[in-house]
């Protein structure tokens, strides 16, 4: 089993890669901010965050601020570890292409 096996197919999609990258450097991010940073539609973002939540890479917390619903996303310890492993594998491939 080589290092290429550490490349995670879940992070192949640019939106999921973006979500994970943003959450690696922010403790939590709300739906509107994530949507704005990634320039995606509501449905597109919801679909990709659900995929990451199902893999237990992110946690979704829903609440209300006044009467307005608020959804925020937080990376899990499992997600942080999986993403770091993915990035390390990509960096290794870039430095050692053979």
C-alpha cells in the first residue's frame, strides 16, 4: 500500500476541498459565510456539507439567532486527521513524482 492510498476520494471535489480547507483554519463557519467564500448555491453547499457530515468529517449545528435559523459547520477530529493525511499525501506526490 503506497502513499497514494492516503489520497481521499471525498476531497476530490473542489467544493468539499474548499469546505475542509476553510474549516481547518476557522473554528467554525456559518452557512452564509461558507457560501460566500466558495461562491456556490445553497443546494450545492448543502449537498457537499451533508456528504462530509455523513463521513463524520464535519459537524453541523443548527440554532436560531432571534427568529432567524443559523447553521454552522465545525471540523471534527476525524475530519482534521483525514484532511491532513490527504494534504500530506498530495505534497509527497508533488515532491516525489516517481
